[in-house]
């Protein structure tokens, strides 16, 4: 999955030890979100643009 450029500041704080959850969301642009370390970022499959 790929995150959105505007969410980069949140994901830079994540480490390999960060617990992440993938959750489905109802969003116009993305179908899922990654939640971890107090942040939530929208994601799309890596093969989509």
C-alpha cells in the first residue's frame, strides 16, 4: 500500500516496532487507512495511482 504525500510527516515517526492496523474506510479516494502511533493515513494499493 502507498500513502499520500500529505501524510508523510505522520509516517516518518513510525518505526518497524510501530503497531499498525489496516482498516476499511468510506472515502472518495482511498478504501483503507493505516492507523498507528496516534496517527491515521489514507492508503491505496501500491499498483494504483
